[in-house]
């Protein structure tokens, strides 16, 4: 399976079944209803797919970043997912200044729109990509 296969609700649901505590962690970290947990995972998986294809670092929205942090804490499941879909561990590498992270976020939104359509404002912020960036910076693209 390739990372294009990640854009399926079944993959998100499977991860949540494998690690049920992740639902509680996402609810607390992202201030959402438990029924929204699969969408949180799906948005992280979409972001990671974009990163895997990118020739540069990308930056998620703050809410997607929060969900990603919770997924990473489930180390076995996260490592297995990365190995299965990307063939490598998808590291989170904080850094970059505000201007650089805003530019990376704009690029993330551009790529997201081309690949998945209009980003959901509940996960990606207001339509203006200048308004929100993750505090902790980018995710690195290919090694």
C-alpha cells in the first residue's frame, strides 16, 4: 500500500481500533467530540501524505499539529503506520521562524487543495492561510 491509500476513513478507524486510548487523547488535545476522532486522524494522515510527496518542509495547522502530537505518542502504532505507508518514519522536526513557517503553511494549503480539495476550516483554520501556523514548525519532507 502507498501513502495515497491513507485518504480513507477506514485507515483512520483502524488506527483508532488498534489504540482506543488515542480517542481520549485526541478529544482532550483537540477539544472535540469522540465521534470526530476519525476525522482528526484522517487530517493528520493527509498532512503526512503531503509531506511524503514534498520536496520541501511543510507546516500543519495548529489543530492538525496537536492531533499529530497525540498520534506520535502511540509510538508502536505510529511507527507501524509510517513503515507500512511511507517506508520510513515520518519525523516531526520543529523549527523555523514565523515568516518561514507561514510560507510553509501556505504551501501546505496549496498542496492540500490540489490533492484533497478545499481544506476544512475546522482543521485548517480560516480560509486565509496567513492567519494560522503551527507553533512548533515544519515536518521535514524526504530525507
